[in-house]
C-alpha cells in the first residue's frame, strides 16, 4: 500500500475539513496515488473515490455514568457545590416544607386530643410566625409546657 498522505492533505484542504475526516476508498488506492495536483484530487472527489466522513460527536457514555451516580445521590459533596445554599434550595421552599411538617404534627396532636382548641390556635400562629425552627423544637416546647 502506497503513502497517500499528500492526497489526503490536499483533499482535506479542498473539502475544508480535517485530515482524519477524509476517507480514501482502498479499492482505488492506486488511482489516488497517481493524483498529484489539486485538480486530480478534485476529480477523484467527484468520482467518489475520496469521500468526506461525518464529524465525530463526543461520546455520551461518561455523561450517562455521571447521571446514574447523581440519581443515586452521589457527587453532591462540598467540593461539587457552586453557589450559596439558598441558590441550591430556595429559602421559600425550605420554609414551606418546615411549616407543613409542623402543621401536620400539630393537627395530629389536636385530633388525638392531646392539645385543646385554644393551645392549637396559639401554636398554629406561632408556627406561622416562625417561632419553631423544626418539629423537634415544637415537641420540646410542648414538653416544657406540660
């Protein structure tokens, strides 16, 4: 097999692509080896003896593996975080979750009869006011009260 580096380089220039994208059909390697000028290479391109391969796209295999790891909750340590904690989970949503948990717990206590209507109402308003940072603090408050 002869060296076709010159023809490959000329074809790459003509096709305005990289050398790795130029495909020279092995069946016509003797014909291609005879081509010396750009015009010769152009005629070979028209004949279909030299072709242009499509550009290779980056593999998504690594990205898929990353996605699986992230779905399992990995790769979320301190080194992977960018932005403040408020940028990752908004304070409004954390507030809503916290208040809903507290109200649900208070409702359970009211239904069980552990809390009367008046204390239920005052605690409900305290929850609304953001007095308790968590359900456990609400529990501690009730334990101290009784």
